[in-house]
C-alpha cells in the first residue's frame, strides 16, 4: 500500500431476498424503463448507444421547445395544481391573474393542463392576450385545456422546466403540490445563485401558502437561507397588487417595449403566434 493511502470502506452488501429475481421480472423492468424517455434517462447506467440516443432526444426536445416559444414575446409563467376545480377560489384568482398579465402585454405560459393551468390560460384568452401551453408526456394522457392557442409537448420534465423558465420575465405560483413547489424552489435557487436575474416570484394563496412562508422564515433563523431570500417572494392575494408588482419589477426593470415579433421561417417548421 502506498504511504499515506487511506483504506477504502467496504462496499455495502446487497439486500438479501428470499427468492432470486426471475427472468420475467428483469424483462418487465426493461419494458418499464423503455416506456417513457424520462424512465430511460433515470434508469441508471445504460449502453453507450442508448445514452447517445437519449442525448439526441434531449437535444431535440429542447430545440422543439425553443422554436415553439421563440415567437411568443415576453412571457409570464403561471404554476399551480392540475387538480384545482373550475370556479373555486384559487381557479378564479389564477384566471384573473392570467387576464392581468395579458393586459400588461405578456404571453401567459402554463403547463397546458387543467386546474390552475387552465385558469391562467383562460384569463389570458378571454382578455384577448396570447396563451401558450408546454405539455408533458405522461403514462396517462394529460389533455391540453381548450384555452391554449399554441402548444408544445415535451418528453422530459427537466427540458419542460427549462423552456418554462427560459422565456419568462416573472413567475406566478398558485396553490399546488410537490411539482409546483419544485418549480418554485428551483426558480428561486436560480435567482439565488445568479443564474437568473432577479425576476419577480409572486406567491398567491395566502391561506394555503402561509405555513410554507413560515418555514422559509424559520430556515432564515436556522441560517440555511440568506436573510434576503424571503424578499425574493412577493406574497399576496390581491390581483391588482400582483399586477402592479409585475409592472414595476418586470416591465420597467427589463425595459420591455412592444415591438414586432420575430418572423417564423416555414421551411424550418416554425410557426408564429398568429399562424
């Protein structure tokens, strides 16, 4: 042994099973992994050929999303639960917020599904604005809501998230589950680490989100968040206040001006918002 070398810890023993894994179970696992691109990507080591194919699919997925939103103009992304019922308090809040964003000149982008996503698209559509959906392939089909004017379907969750963030000047978070919190905290992390400029993050639904905000302040007290980090979140239930915050911190901060949208090149398969 070399002088000063450190002994490596022993590899942990594999868990013992009463019966060996059958060939059928191995085949079923392989079918499961190949059913969806996300599963193939996350299934551990693969052959070089399969990894190369995955990289090509990821690149194509991103390019598809980029070309779809290239012509959308300045966007605001609305995140929230797909399970929110039509006509409920938070559905109406999201619908009004979608309309307010459209009146400010923003294109409203959502995940394209039901619930809060539909409400945001509906508000923009009814206000005469632009309404986009970035859908995702799932084991069960997620249908686009009827208020989406233009959509793109992504293979991977992470490429979808990249597209939702890339073209947005603000993020509006309404009540949702683990996916909504993932989207909110990843956006917050990108701002914390300087990957994004300080974009407005508007958190709506005070009764629902108050325990989360209390926990965020507790994290500050414990020293796991910076004292300034909670200030990244504008916490309100008032649509007028949220719209004013967008006006101050998105429209003015970035010097947004109405201008002619880039022209789509049809031979490249591109489509403008009014095609």
